[in-house]
């Protein structure tokens, strides 16, 4: 029971962090400004963080299924 609560909490936190990174990438890319190259580079970094956290959330979910 305790492992289930812990895994659920971890999956939700990592998933929320991935969603936050995706929203930040969209904001950075779409905000007005003169330096489009810098904004694109920064948004790409946020999207890489989104991908890493998304894969981590999927791995945690499958690990949770294997533990049950």
C-alpha cells in the first residue's frame, strides 16, 4: 500500500513537472522580443527537459505496474 502511494506521488510530480516545462517552453518561444534565435534555443532546452521528464514518468509508471 505504501509503495503504491509513493509511486503515485512520484508519477504525478514528475508528470506535473513535465507539463510545467512544456508550458514554459511555449511561453519562452512565443513571447515578444527581438532575439528570436535565443528564444528558440531556450525553448529547445525546455523541450528537452520536457522529454526527459516525460520518459521518466512513463518509466516510473511501468515500474509501478511491475511492482504490483
